[in-house]
C-alpha cells in the first residue's frame, strides 16, 4: 500500500524502511524486552517523488538527512510499536506535504511616490527638531 502525499504524489511502501529498536525511558521491564522505538528511513535520492519536491525536502529536513541522502525519522514517544510506527509515518507524511507545496513567487514592488514623499517630509521634520535643540543649547551656554 502506498502513502498518499498529494493528489498526484504517493510514496510506495517499498521505498520506506522501518527498523525497530529498544527505546529508553519509562516503561519498566518492558523497555528492556521489547523493541518499540521506530527508526524510519526514506532514501530521498532514489525515491519516486519529483525532483523539485526532493530539493525542497532536503532543505526542510536539514540534519535529518544523512550524507547518503537518507532521511531518518526516529519515533519513541509511545509505549507500543504500532503507535510509534504511525507517529513516524505521520511525520514523514507531514514533511513530504510541506515539501510538495510550491513557494509563492515573490513579485518585486516599488515604493510609491507618496510613500517616498511622506518619508522625506518626516525626515525633514525630525532634522529641524534636532536643529532647534542644538540652537537652544548654544543660547544657554
């Protein structure tokens, strides 16, 4: 079964590798016996997602991507393997959805003539205020 990211993008389960390791933290003797923590590995470079999404995913994921291009997501917040597995997959899905969104193109704008004029008037006023202060301090000396 494939993980659906958007209407057009889906990731087949064959591209997602899951490893189950022993988790630290609370859980008593259960922690020492059962491998409940999930380490989800997703090879970004060899995946079927589009190239532009791969580039954005690399930027978003940051240090979670290894030098070999493998995205590693570690989930150990729950006590059961199934819950940790779901949490890891949900995090991968969220990252991929974020990477799938195209950023809006920035349209350069010019400052309006009125705004430039207003700025110059306020600068002039401020300069005159400071000049008056200087004149007053010279008179008092």
